[in-house]
C-alpha cells in the first residue's frame, strides 16, 4: 500500500489572507510545509491542492507538485478528496498548509498506524497540553480520548472540566494533521455537515457525529499553527533559533 500527502492551501483566509505565501526565513510558508512533509518515511508523493494561481506558481517555483482544485470546494478535506479521486494511494494524509513547523515524525506515526490497521478510517495526533493559556485559547483545539485512544470529542474550549476535588485527567492538544483510508476520505465529503461541527467550526466532529472512529496517536513533538500575523512572527523566531544552532 502507498501513501499520498496532500497539503490544502487557499489564498483567501479570513483572518490572514495570503498566508501560504507569507515569507518565513526567506521562503514562503507553503514551501516550509512541503519540505517537511516530504521528509516523511513512507511518503510516496506530496502535492499541494489549491485553487489559486499565485499559490500554484509559488509551489512550482521550488519544484513542488501542485494540483488545481475546484474553487467551489467547501473545505480542505474536499480538496484532498478531489485529488485522491484521480490517484490510487491507499492512505492519504492531510498536512495543513499553515503548519510550517510540522515534524515528519508526526506524519510517520499516522501513516504507520493506518497502514497496519486498514479497518480504522481515520487517525490524527495529539500532544500533552501543558500551558494554561493554551487551554483557554480557542485557536488551539483540545481533544478528549477514550481508554483505547479514540477521540470522544474535540473542542475549542478547555476540556475536560474538572469539578471539585476529582483528580485532573490528562489534557491533550490536538495537532491538525489527519490521515484517512482512501475509501473513507472519498466518502467524507458526502456526509452532511453536523451541529457540533458547525458550532465548533471543527470538521473532524462530522466524522464523530456520523459514528466514525478517529484514532488519536500521541507525539512528544509540538507545533505552532499560523492563524494570525502574530503567529507568523512566533514561528519565524522559532525557525531562526533552529537555523542558528
């Protein structure tokens, strides 16, 4: 079985228009994401899925592979499914285009699990949530899992809530990296949007509300997604420190 990594990227982000092309250490953000994703051990191919000619030109400028997708796509998952329909890979990984600090090890843990467990439709990654301000930040998604590591719920709010003297359970930060079995990915865009998904603006809740399981895999690595120009400055500082070592 083979693995395809797709990086959905759009120009018209509400909070930060044009962010895939924002410069970080002399390269557009989308190039940082692409190069890190390409280091994943089992990646047979990496492509950027976009509907914007400016992003496509940037990807081609660093000799990356780009697929132009339908401008009417309602989400990154729909763009990924559109790419997957024209290919044959069994496992498809969604690496968000605003995660320039993504680690190839995160991709590896997802692909290895899905290749070994073809009956599990979807997998993602989580890391311990240790900062109180992260728990309260709606841009950082939290996840609650069951005893076997399958997602029970995702939220932008601090979860779980601890009432009284009960011992505090471990809190988890969700990292926006998703792996899918091919057939489930092709089915996902046909599922109707769901109330919790719409309330939280978290597409993965659609899978849970329709009864599909999401395996959450622990990683010791953290990352910083870019939602705002302030996030971009933070990421650039972190990358500069790494390069300077």
